[in-house]
């Protein structure tokens, strides 16, 4: 499949899904506990992903400001 066709197809699917969401207004009545569990799950995933992100950012800043400290012996 051509990349341009694939990109267009993805945009159409996302736009169609976004347009359909308001039509399902009454479908989520009575799902408050599930919504809370979903938000807790998503926030746990985000919190877990923050740890490696902070480590990578720290290493990046260390390498930018302090550079490579290895000395070559002749």
C-alpha cells in the first residue's frame, strides 16, 4: 500500500470516529465506576512511563553540559 494512501486512510478513519462519538451520547450512562478504573489505569501507565523519561532526560542533559569526560592515554 502506498504511504500517501495509507496516511489518507488513517486520517479518514480518525475523522469518522471523532464525528461518531457525539452520536453515542446515551451509551455511556451508568459506567462511572468503569470510567474511574480506566482513568486510574491510564494514569498508572503514564506514571510508569515517566521514570524512564526522567532518566533519559537526565542522561541527555548530563551529556550536553558535561560532555564526554573520558581521557585518552598516549
